[in-house]
C-alpha cells in the first residue's frame, strides 16, 4: 500500500519527468495514508485520485469515510459481484469538484449535455423566443457509453441499504481469521493492520513464508481446492505485466514492497455469508496443507 514516503521516493527517483496525478490504492479494505499523500501531492502539484474499489464503508478516524474526497479530487468505487455491495458490474466516482462532476457526467454519456446553461451552439440550441429546443442536446466532448442501467442502479440502491450489515459481517469473519491464525505465526500472518481505521474488508489475505516452509504456492492452492477451499493471489504487480514491461523495454522498475507482498500473499475465502465454523475449517485446511 502506498505511503507518503513511497510517493516522495518515486518523485525523487524520476526528477525531470512530468507527473500529473497519483493514484493511491486502498487495498484489501484498508485505506492508504491519504493526509500524508495529499500533502506531498499538493507540494508537487499532483492531482489525487483514490482507488477505493476495495474500501466502500471504511472509515478513517478523524477524517470520515473513504470517498468523501477530503484529500483527493476523485475516489473510484467498484460494484463488481465480488465487492462488498454489488450491482452486476460497474462502479461510481465520487468528487467534491463541480467542474469535474460536470465533466464526468458528460464523459459517461457520449460527451453529451442536455443542460441549456452549457449549450454553445447559439441559434441551433434555442427557438426565436430564446427557449431551448425540446429535442436539443450537444456533444461537447469525446465520451463513452459508461452509464449503469436502471436495473443495475435499483440493485445497487438495495445493496447500499445493506452495507452496514455486510460490513459488520465481513469484519467479524476477518476477526475470526485473526484469532484462528494466531498460533501459525510467524510462518502465516494476516496483513499488517493500519491504526486509526475502521476497515470494511474486501479480501482476507495472509502472508505465508512459502520458502521457509518448503512449499510451492501453486501446489498449496491445488491441495486446498481438493479440500473444497478456494483461494486466490491478489494481485500480480502491475509493473510486471507484459504491457508495462514492454513500455520499460523489458526492464521493469524495482518495486520491492509490491514484489515481496506478491511472493507471500494468499487470499482466503471471505464473504458476508461466512460464519466462524467455516473460518475454522479453512484455517484447519491451510494448516494441514502447509504441514503446521
């Protein structure tokens, strides 16, 4: 997870290059240090866009909920079926900036506006009395068809009303994991908890010393699958993906934090429908497969 010092180091290591924005990711449900990142971004003249797709409902003490844009220009959320609330697909963008808001509204709908106050075409837009023509609209930007349909929004509204219950259930499952995993430390540990937050967990990752245990992660995952336990690796670092390695001429930058996390992480099952007995079964399976 990005820290202010990570951003500062990246800027310092790339002096002479132009940066326009920073995109901190609130991974697993915990929020990045937005106050520290925003302070540095302001001094470096960078826009801040939060990737809050994992963190709907997470609250930072003394700062409020993730997505209030107190320290950013925009915050992006996801409503994919695997997220805390779902509406089939798609997401939402939060902003406190009215200029950005209007741009986003146009951008999601082919660059079109139907607001007469924004029309620029003069006589084509208005009748002789100066009233807007009832059929009229203007395409003012090159936009996309990014609108959620009415059925998705109805589902999303219904899900949003359930967010407090879903959030509490996810926190309870993660707390049960912490308790059950405690005897497996230091070979198996939950990710570090950030202080001063009330996180809504999207993922339940653990960090495993595969090398020290003499275990191969792929084999561990297959053996857990045979026990009826699904796991995943979240995520392959972006800078190691072929598209980005090609941009760097086959020599991706060294990002030791992301690479170390990737080598050790394994996401355990997590949903609001799970109970403590299922958590105990998952941890027992993991303990058996790892030989602990």
